[in-house]
C-alpha cells in the first residue's frame, strides 16, 4: 500500500480528530474566501459604475454624497445647479472635456429613479437597446433591465412617477404619464436600475407641479387647467428642437434659467495638467462643486475597509489556529503511532516513506479543509446575495469562481504541508531501535 | 552454506557501554537459538542480525552481503527483502485490517502484492476467518499468529523471532514453536530465535550462548 493510500486510511481511522481539524480549517478558509468573493464583487460593482467618469459636477455639499447620488444612485442630491452656472462645462467645444452628460433627478417610480439626461448617458455604460428604442419625445422613457424585471413594465405601458426617491402615493405626479418606449440590455451597472428620459421631461413634470400648487393649494384642482399647462410646457422645448438635436447640450444651453442636478464629465486626457487642476479650479472659483469618483470611492472603501480588516484578522487567526491543530494532531498521531512507524521501517520502508506519509496526511487534511471551506463560502455568499438583492438591488452571486481562490488553495496546501513538516521530519529521523527496545 | 556470520563484532551504545559478541556462524536451514540472560545484548544481537543497526567494528555478513558498509536506505531495502522479524510485542498498522497489514510487508519489501499467498499463510496459521478484522479486535494469540504471517509474507530467507514464547505456558510454548518452525520450513527460511526461555533448548539443536562464561 503506497504512502498516499495509507495516509488516507490513517486520517479516516480517527474520524473525530479528522472532523476537528477539518472544521477549523474549513472555517478559516471559508471566512477568507467569503471576504474575497464579497470584496471582489463589491469592488466590481463600484468599478463598473465608475464607467470612466472622471469628474462629477453638482451643487456644493458633501463630495461623497455627490458621487453616491449621481453615480451610484443611493443618496439624495446635494441640490440643483442652474444651467447658466454650468455653461462652460456643457459647451461641446470645451478644451479638456471630451463629454459632459447632464443628469436631472428628483422622481421615482416604485423606488426606481427617473433620470433626465441625454443619449451620452447610455454610452457611458455602453448600454445597448434590447427592445424598442431610446426615448425621443418628452415623457417617453427607456428603462433598465432590472426595472423591467421587477416592475413588469413593458413597451407601450404608461405610469406616473412620484416625487422624491421613495415610492409615496401622496406625492404622485398624477398628470404626467410616462410611456415606456424601450428596454436596455443588462449591463451589470447601475443603469440597469434606472428609468431614463430627456432632461426637459423632468422640468415639465416639476413645473407642472409648482404651478398647480401655486394656482390652487388644494389637491383637487381643475383637470382641464392642468392639461393646458402641460401643453404650454411641452411646446417650449419643442421649439428649440428645430435648431439643435434633441437632448444635446447645445439645446440645454438655450435654457440657462433651468436646473439640473449634476454633470458627469469625461476628460480628453486624464493626465493633462488642466484636467488635474480642474476640480480645484471649479471648487474655488465657481458656485459648483467638483468631485472625482475614483478618489471619493477609494476614501469610502478605506473607511468600510476597517470593518473587513477586522473580519480578515479573525480569519487569519482561525487560519493560524487550524494550522496549529493540524500540527498538534499529526504530532500526537506520530507519537501514538511510533511503533507502527518503526514497524514500517523494519519491514523495509525507507525514511522517505515515513516522511511522505505524514506530509501527505497534512496535505490531505488541508485539501479536504479547503474544499469544505470553499463550498461553505460560496453557499453563504449565495444566501447573502439574496438579502443584498432585496435590500440594495445589488446583484451579488455565490456561483462565481475567482482566480484568487486558486491562490487560497495554494496557501492552504502550503500551510497543511508546513504544519506536517516538523512531525514528518522527527518521525523520519527517529531511531527505530530505541522505539523497538521499549516495545 | 553460512547465512549469518559475525566476526569480531563489537557494538557500543550511545551511553558509552560496549558489547563484544562471540563469532557466530549460522547455517542455512538450521533453526538456531540465541540464548542469554536479560541485559547481555540479546535484543541488540537481533537488531544487528536484522540490519536495524550497525556494529562499531567487525564484520556481519547476512545472506552473502556485508551490512556494515551499507547506507541507511540500502539497509532498509536489504532488510525488507531478506529478514522477517517477529517482535516480543506485536504492533500493527492500526488503520489497516489483518490482510492489509500482511500485504503491507510485501509492498514495503519491494515485492509484488500477493493476496492469495497472504490468505494461504492466514489459513496455515488457522486465522483465515479474521482476515478483514482490525488487529485491535484480535486476542493476544491471534495477534501473534498475524505477526508470524506478516514476517513470512515477503518470503524472506531469514526469520528472526524475539522472545516469542516468554509469556506462554508449556503447552503453548511447544505449539507456537512448532507453528514458527513449520512455516519457516514451508518457505525454506532459516529461523533464528532470540530468547532466555530454556524450555526451547530441548526443541532446537543449534545454540549460540551470549552469556559470559
């Protein structure tokens, strides 16, 4: 029977010892692997949503809030900005800006945000149309895949929005029905969870709201009057369409008195001197605020990282304890089995056979421990993904395989072999005469 | 033909004591007793004959090979092929059953696994129904029989037994000796028994006395 098979028989012979070693090892591996899976997907989510956006311009306030609101759509806006104030940045001839995409937020449908923007927005996330078309006329919307999945909206359906970012029937904009004209293919980025329309739609919805509250404080107001207002405001932007393409920045610039929430900026060259200086210039010299997403997100991850660092430290501690448990169990086994090891030598087994036998036992314990731990981490990631999805609409998954996991396998086996090394060496070196004399 | 010879063999323990062994000449096929009181170096003698340790000086030739010059791993391989040992205390590989323990001896000696032969040995020793039992489930007597079977499994030309009868009564002593002798004869192996048990003297014609006269 070769050393490999005997090693398997030996570890199976003591099932309780085996169980203890494996539970400890699997716990360490499982925790570390879970963190790898979670962090990787979290970083992935943040990074796919970065969408090569270099700078976000918006109202003054917290830069992190500006980023979270306008790029990740998980916080409220810092406020609105007047197009007139943002004029130079929307100018297509700006020397260092390659593209500037305006965003107008403020409404939602069933907690999915409605974003007033232009086609540049879909280009940022490289989103393709899956069904229908992109929005064209006011009140036409194109929706992300996840919106379609969860609200069951289909092309041709209409819905009314509600004000703010949480679904509230009392705050419904009753008189403007949005119409779905297209559904985007899934991208894995935040755009899957958004409802897109043109900027002027948002203005129209809100202007209508303001005017109806001005004309009558009561909720019950004249229906016909409201519709009249609608017509007024739809005509206004349509007048401009004749000169500039619909939704283009040039068209926006013809409404300097209107508001938007933010502008997503991509530089022509990230490393140019002017680009590096731009955030400071904007923050010091204009009424706007500029925030760099990469910088703010790194700051955020660093802050959150303190928590994961704590878990990591615990995982390493368990890893250390499990290595120790393999070491102790092999060392004890080696002492308990000293006669059978001596016997193997008497029957013609070489020192190398004994050495390999014990090393293989450590290797096998680590391999089984790693396998159990890896399965555990994937299953728990998948269970957690269910909660994350319902709470944050973040699509995590346990059924992914990262190359870091191979790295963890290599480290696990190394630990197994390393903890077996001392017992293996001392067993191989042991003087068999001494053992047999006392037998 | 000489199968084991000692010439001017001395051995020294790590503690510093040294032992002088009488010259030994054991002929092939001659069952031989190595006699001596406790402490005269009987076990050391057995370990030297088995190639488990090397002498300080002198020459030991076993089955035509001088073992004093061998390296440790040559010695391991040589022992596996040439010598089967039965110890006073019978130890086994706990994770394996009776048959696997016996087959292990064949594997470690570098030979082919021969389950048929192993089962035949168990049958000759009258314990063939225990082949798939763990060794811990056996009685003392059965364990000794398994140890005998194991020492024979690799068909070694020499069988060494260390005090195989010291714990037995007279009837069993004779029986165990007969068992050992029969199996050794069956394989054509030379049986050497190291013992202080005088009851065996009448059963074995060839004696080597380690006692200082």
